[in-house]
């Protein structure tokens, strides 16, 4: 993407910044070189144009407007007071263009030397001339796009909303993009699904690019070795949201064809902040806040137990009992953030340097995040023909995770505790250890806090981009970059001394253990594209683009484990006495692709695009050839046709019709196509191998194929904007496992291309300027998306999967299939009898006996899907007196189910529910579900639909005279809150949380709910 494309994507109050602690050596060297090269051109600047940009209706100054001189590289960004200044001009007049997200682009001719220019921008809910990243040498205006691209103005959002991670920027702000958090621990991540589930066995995560470089997009990283294991950290959240200018989301194959193999799940393009000419700007932001578990006493379960000796019933709410004891389980975690940036430059050199320090504490005392990040973005524009940009980002992140991820943790003990585990159950003959856990399951919180589960990250992302325009009609762009992540995951339990051993009575790990995994991941990108513009006539335009990309992913893995330290203070694996394990491995994947694209434009209102991409990937089978992905798109700006004014309704100002078809893919797992052998001990303990996997030399990528049709419109004097899309996506050649004939000599299964999945849905974005007065303004935004997901073919199989989750022809991917009790009676002892279960609709749907001769014979029936059929958000912002903004967002998801394993464990395994003791007070069907819950899961697959008050914010821009008293150009105060209330019928703690390592949305068990948050901030610019 050229600098000019990135510049026009900007539009924030503070400019287009980025972030870094201290420039690396290469960054300092580039800065010195650029300063030397820039010295002479800067000194040659003479003539000037200056002025202010204001809102046409209210007269308020507008910050962050990108003002350019057409036909040149001269530009400026308005400061918080709306002022701009452009130097180095020649001639008597120039044509200025002012671009700002949410406003109609303005072009005006002014006299060179005029320093009192006043540009008045009119708000619009839809801007046809906004530029979008597409993968070619230059961006493309939205008017020419035949497919939908979601845009998030990150710089504008982070000014007021309580944004703590990149996933928070995406949630609720892009129709069709579903963010599914794993846990409420700080530092944890989410899975992102774009337009539904479209694979049976591969990752559903979208690709992520930062400034044109493909980067690590893993979710669910980290480990835990005890009990359930669930990595919870996402690499997306390594990226500091304060560094991001904007985010563009290509939602499916029709939009992502030029990104080729791996892009079928969508592409997220992150554009970081850049410097702008017009003098040096210094910005400082301080944030202070808190994280807390909202209403833990009311949301934590009350667990029950009947003393078998006395018959007396006891209950315990462990949050209440620990609060009363003076040892609360949860804390109010501190939140602190400090950000400083320097940006500016001349027409030749532009720079942005930023440093950010964040520290957060979670609601559990061993959960924290300590992140230091920085960014240096430099641009050199020595001539009209050549641009050079260097973007360097670094992050060091240390995350302390509560033990819930793997070893149970305080949430495990809390959810499944019992009065039986308190001293209530202790008698004269009880062992000394009776009641030591104070009612918590396994251990008291102090025991869990003895564990240390951490992830440390050192990550470097850097790129150099050169753009060369030898002629006005030709552009070349070359991007070379790398993303390097050094990840260390550690779980450590020290040698237990007297002060900790008392919490671990009977523990097998009294002498401690340590597990350590280290991964070094490198993503390399080489991306060339070139474009030629040729206009056969005044009405017809032609743009031809070609490109070549090479992507390489290399992972090195090292793992060690040891158990049993000889004495306190030992903490290395080499010091462990038993069970020592050491492993290392590496993986490399390479993709080479080329594309060609042709776009014709007729009178700048009718555009036809055709493209083709050809890829090869190292994971393809040896006998599989290159894969080809075609694309075609049509865009028609109908309101610019001569006949529009006479035939169209007067309230319809802008109307663009679009149609797109495209394909992209997803390569197999790295070794799925290879025949492999496993090492085994041979005769006399000599090394030997045995057949492991058969491999498949014909294995190729899953192919995503999408048809998309929609329209963009503005109404009522451009005060309402609508973007509407219908999509129909097919994943063909979906990869699944098939059984291998024993005669092959290989056991197990073989990966093969045999499946097909269909996703269809509607997406709608509505923006409205409801009020636009000088004293009162009101903006309203609605995001809405539906998704219908269906398995079309499984290569002759009826279904794949085991247990409660399967993919079956005619039903959604990874759907819930369980035995479901629909009828029961209670005998005199409170035992459920005469159990009747549901039958599939194909079998008539009539209840059938659940058991015959003591054996469970009821069929499994479809009860729901794990991903929403409907999702969206409503955002509202009030502007008061030109200085005050009050904003709020409610987001919602509906039409999906979740496995509430908290309730199953409490009521079917540990038997601590009230219904276990008093079954006569409950519906017999519910009691039957609890009593049979170890094998029959129907009672625990529950509706997880919800709406959440996600964000509330209030900001105040201080009067300029006040800011000037301490030498500032601009100052603003902001208070904001997050996750304040949830409306749901779901019976668990939180309808959003689940195990990241499992099937998406599958199971909630002892996960911390999403935390409430309050943040106050002060932003000052000089």
C-alpha cells in the first residue's frame, strides 16, 4: 500500500501516529539518514497555504482532516484546533482536497500565499471516495469496489471508548465479524470468526496483516499440564490499539482472492499511525482504572450438602464466606497506561515515534499483564516518483495467568466446592487435614496461588516498503517484512514448604514440578505489485495490475518438563529429580503466488474488475499442481447517471450497486499430505520406525467460493448511510479424516479433500446523523448480520465427530448432538424413572424410551449450533456544546447454544446443587437430566443468546485557553466503562466465555467471566 493510500485512510483527532520504546539501532540509523537526505529540500520551501477546517453545520473545528494539494505530495493534517499549514508550493493557485472519515470529500481552488483559508466539510454517512487497501500497488476508492469491506476508524474509537485490546476494536463494529472471548482474565484473547464456520478440521482464524506484512495470527496459545488444558492468549492482542490508525476487514473469498491460499477465512488489514507534515506534535496520554468481577456473590453458586450422620442440610456461597473471613477470592485489579508519541515532518520526511507502557491486574491475584511496546514509522518522499517507508514495531509482554487455564484454579474450587469440605464435616475422629480447603474443591485459593502459569513474549514486526512511479501512469510497490515472535510458556509449582504445604494435603506434587515450552516463530513476507493506468478515451479508464507474493512461516519448538525438587529454592528443570522430558521440533511452510487483475471504469461510475491468482504451497501433496483462484466484480454508482435525478426518489442521494464473485483457499496442515513413520525401540533397543500416517500425495487446499451482492446508499441529504450485503459462500474440497484400510500397513485415518460447507447470510450497517446542531449532535450506528451454516457433503459419510459435537450433512458444522430427556417421573425416593428421550425429526420426532435393559439406547438429536445465527450492535454518540461527547454501545449475539459444564459438574458429578437434595421441588425432566448427566448431556446444552452493555464513555475537550496555560495545543478528559450489564437467559456465569482450546463456543467450565472495567484518561498534545 502506498503512503498516499495509507494517508487518506487516516482521520483521527491526534493524527496518524504509531508506537516504540526506543528506536532499534536500525531505526536510529534510518532516522539519521532520512534527516540528512531531507535537509536540502526542507530548506527550499517558500510559498505557503494555511487555514482551518470546520464542520459546515456547527462551525466546530475538525481535527485529523487530511488536506492535500492535488497533483503533488504536499499535504498536512489538521491539529485539534482544525488548523493546517502546507509549505513549499509554487504557482499562483493550487487545488486543495480535504478528506475525513464521516465527511464528504471537499475540493477547492485557493490562492498560494493565502493563510486564512476556511474549508467547511459536510457530514455524510457514506463516502464513495474513501480509499481501501486491496493488495494491489495502490488503494482503490470504495466507488470502484464490487465487494464489501468493513472499516474501523481505530484512532477515533480509542479516543473515547475503553479499548484495552485489538479484539475490543473489532467487537461489535463490523457486521459479520464475531468475536468470541475465552475468559475474563486480563491478557487473554478471543477467537474471531468471519461469516460463520467454514472448515471441518483447519483453523478458522482470519489472516492478519500489519502495514502490508503477514503476521502471526494464533489464538489459544500458552499451556497448562494439570487437569484441563486451555491456552487463552491471542497474538492479535500483542498489538497496541493506540498504535492503530484504522482496520480494514476483507470478509470472504470474493474480497480476499488476491491474498490467495490461507485467505478463505477473511483478512484483517491493520494500518498503523504515520507522521504528517506541519511541524512536530507531542502527545501524552495517561490512563488509570480498575478491573473487577461484577457482583461475584450474586453470580457465584450456592452449593449444598446433607450430613449423612445428622441429616442436616448445609449450604455455602464461597464468595460470601471468604469475604466474611477477610480473605476475599477476588480483588479490584489496578489498570495503568502511559503513552507518549512524537509525530510530524516535512514534505520530504515524515516520522512517528511512540512508546507505551501498560500494566493491568485481573480479578484473581495471580493474573496480570505487563506490556511495553513501541513503534517507529518513517517515510521518505524525496521526489514525486519515489516513496520509501520503514515501519518497526516491538512489544515485550509478560502475562501472569490464573490457574484456571489448566490446574483448576480458584474458579474451579469456587464453582465445585461443598460444605462437606469445611470443618462442618469434621469430628473427633477426623484426620488432621479435615476442612483445610475451607469448602473449596481440591485446595483453598492459597494452594492455587502457589502455582505460576506465565507467558512471556518478545515480538518484533518490521517492514520496508518502496513505491516507484517512473511515469504518471505506472506504479511499482515492493514490500519486504518480517514478524518474529519469541514465546515462552511456563507452569511452575515450587517445592512446598510448611507455609504452603498445609494447602496441599495429599498432593502428589509436594516436591514441585516445572514445565517450559519455547517457540520461536518467524513470518517473512516479500510482496511486489505493479499497476499501469491507461485511459483509451475520456470516458473509459483502464488499470492493469500484476503481483507476486512469497510468504514463509518457520516455527522452532522446544519443550522440557521435570518433577520433584530436592529442596526449596530450586526452579530449573535440570534440578528436578524425576519424570524429565525434553522435546524439540520445527516446522516450515512456504507459499508462492502470482496474480493479475484488470479493472475498467466507465465515466468514473461503472467499474468492472476481473482477476486471477495462482498459488503453490509446501503443504500441498506431491501430485497436486498449482491452484487457481478467479475473481470478478461489478460496481455501479447509479446516482451519478444522467437519468437519476428524474427517476430516483428525492430522499435517495447516493446509491451504489455491487456484485462480486471470488475464490480463495486454505492450505492443509503442514504434514497432512506426507507419509510419516513414528520412532519406536527396535530389537536390542536399537532405533526403529513404524508406520504412522499414510499421507495423501493428492491433498490440496480447501477452496472457498463466494458470491456477494449488495448496495451502498445515503439518504435524507446524506444524513443516513446504509451498507447492505448478501453472501453465499461454499467451502469445497473441505479436508476431513477418512479411515485407512488395514491392508495398507498404516492404521488410523487419512486426510482427504471430500467435504463441502455452505454459509449464507445478510449483513447491514446503518449510520445516521440524527441531529447535527451547533449545540447538540447525535450519531447512531446499527450493525446487523445473520449466518446460516450447513454441511453439504462429507464424502459419502453421514457425519463426522464423536461425543456431543458432530458435523452432519444437512446441519451446521460442529453442532451439538446429544441424547435429550423430554419426559420423566419421580419415585418416592426422588429418583427419576420412566425416562423418555427425543428422537430425530427424520424419525418422526416422537419420544422414545431412553433405556432398554439398563442400556442407553436413545438416539442423539440436533439441539443447536455453537456460533450465533444473529449478531450485531447499536452505538450512540451525543455531541454537546462542541466539547462534550457521550457514547454507548450495546452488542448482542443470538441463535446459538453452549455446553454449561459448570452446571453438569455441580449437579451430575459433585452433587452439590439444591435440586440434588430436594428433587421433589423441581421438574422431573430437570432432575432426570441431572441424575443421568454423566452420560446424557441434553440438560446442559443451553441457549447462550445475550445482549451486553459493552461500552459507556464521556469525554470533554478543554477550552483552548485552558490548555494554552500549560503550553498545550489541546487537552481532553475522558471517563469510560466496559461490560456493565448482560441480559441473558443462559444459566452459567457468562454466555461469552469458553475453553479456547476446544470447539468454538463448546464448553464453559470454571472460566472467569468477562470483567467490568472503569478507565479515566487525560490526553494532552503540544
